C-alpha cells in the first residue's frame, strides 16, 4: 500500500487497559490517522498497544500486570495486529498473563519480543510526559533513548552495551561484597582488575559510538528543531554529550580512571564513572533547555529528537517507521503547531491523538482517517 513505509492495517485489543473484552478491532486505511475523544476514552492506550508490539518494547512483568483490564474475567490480555512492510504481510499475535507470554509472527513462535525484533513493528513514539522527561528529567531517561536508537542502528553497539552492563554488574557485586564485610579489601581489589579491563574494553566502544552518533546528528537535529519552531524564531538548538568523568582516549585511559576512583567505589559499592553515568543535554541559544527553556521549547526539543530518531532508523531500515504522536500539540502556540504539522514526514504512517479537531489545520483533517473513540464506546454501550 505504501511501499516505503510500514503500514499498520489493523489491531485488536483484548483486556488491554480500558479495552475490556475481546471485540476492540480497529482497521486503518489511510497513512495518517487522527484518534479523537475526551480524556480517559483510551486514546493513549491505543497508541500504547501499537507500541507494545514494536522493537524495543520489552516490558517487565510487573508493568504488564498493570496493563490488564481490571474487569477482565481471564488473567491475561492479548494484542493482534496485521501490517505490511515492503510488500510482505505480517500477523502478530501476543498474549501475556499469569507470568507467561506468548508471541507468534505469521504463525512462528518466538520466546520474547527481543528475539523477534527484526520482524516486529518499528515505531517512534512521542508521548507528552515521557518525551518531555527526556529533555528535563534524569540522565537515565536520555541514556535509555540513546541506547534504544543506537541498538537498531548498530548491532555491535547492542552487543557491546550488553557486555558492558554484564561486566558492570559483576564489578558492582564485588564492591558490594566488600561493603557488606563478606570479602577482604585486598581480595576484592585483586578480583576487580579483570573486570576493570572488561568494563573498559566495552565501555570505550559504547561511549565512542554514542558520541559519534550525536556529533553526526547535530545538523539534522537543529534542522528539525527549526522546522517545528518556525524559521522566524531564529532559535539555535543543539545536543551535547556530557561524559561522567571524561571522554576516554583508550582502554588504558578508562582503566586508570577506574583505579583512581577505586576507594570511592569501595565505599559506595557502585562504579562511579563510565558510560552508565554519562549524559547528553539539550541546548537552546547557549542555555540548557531543562533549566531555562519554556514548555513549548522543551516540547519542540523532544519532538525534534523523535524526528531525528525516525530519520536515522529510516536510513538504516530502508523504509520509514510508524510515527505515534500522543498529545503532541498541547502547550505549543499556534505558530509552532502549524510548523509542527508541516514538519511531519510524508512517507510515514502517522497516528495522532487529540481531544478535538478544532485547532488542527482543515487541510490535514480532510486527508486523515478519523477514529472517534467516544462514539465507538457509546455504540458499544447502546
């Protein structure tokens, strides 16, 4: 249907969030879809269901317990989706409950969403609260976005990150054993040496790939920001990598810093330097956006980052991922809203939630499929 993008044709939700029962079927026939309705009608939940079947959506079991509809008569929820990519049809069947998960794609069973990552939907999601936390929240939110983005772009990055995290876990366990009095200091220090080396080998690779990605993405990010903000505003936006400690020039450089921080690490039972504590910041006109930017500027920064992610993935995949926009226009003035809609990619299937259509350009409304959840739920109740 749209050969240069993934196209989601339908999704069925059973006992997912507020979608009680098994008859919640949505069919999509246009590349742009508006999902409208008052608050608490399930707009965000519908986007979450699409995201749940996507690359990078591995969810902890405890969180999936929260997803199950409270009125469900069976202790599980299920999602079924049909989509097209490069002329191939895919059917995804996913169910979760009672501590068990089931995943099939075109009838083939997979042990996890992670194992099926190449066959899953590829979506880029802007959810107002979560996406703004990338800009103004803790460094962990920004690292999470960076790791997800790079994990699709570079298989070796994903492998290096996994090995780095495994070495970090082992090193921290050793540090903890000393703090708890289970091991002598000299014994722990001896055993730290190989883990320092392991941490440094993979940590240098992770940090170097993060830095290289952000540096080569500067122009694209600034361009997306300007498109959304409007060229008349003349705001200069950038993203800057901030290492915890230093940028490592070599493995030995990293090992040396770990040894310098050894006493502090032993006292705290955690590794105090490395990519797991690195950060990157959003800058507008020379000022950090999390401290000095307006709500509209912060939202513009977050959306520009998501468009950067989408364009980067498009180049890698050879097709455009699906774009999910939840409450994206809120807190943007009318000029930013107009520019934001104009900046949306023409080759992506787009799902956008809003409480009403009044503030949206009429030209867009004419071309979008409109799903009114209030009417759907009213019809089910009648």
